[in-house]
C-alpha cells in the first residue's frame, strides 16, 4: 500500500476517533486519570490533523471527509450486524 494511502487513512480516521473520545469524556466514561490522558490524546490528534491539513488541496480535504464518512458508515453497519446476530 502506498504511503499516501496510509496517510489519508490516518488523517481520515484519527479525527473521528478524537470525536468519539470527546463524546465518551462528556458522558463521564473515563475516570480522572484516564480523562487527562484521553484529553492529551485528543489534543495531539487535533494538532496533527491541523498540521497535515493546513494548506491542503481541496481534493485532499474532500478525500479526508469521504474517508471519515466511510469509516462512520462502516461502524454503523457493523453495529447493526452485531445487533442482528445477537438475536440468533
């Protein structure tokens, strides 16, 4: 796999992971110590995303959004599948 493809995947998926982590922090899912580490991780992800995407071509930004949507859709389909198979 090309390095550009790997970078696109990372840049596409990491912001979604950061969003999920923020949601979990807001719901009180993490205890105090873990909350600090998760907050640091979120900040690192956001800085990396900004660093990589600053000045990026419009096509690259659109690809990032496409990867994010595809990842979220894959998770939703996986969740639906898991819910269906639990009933078997």
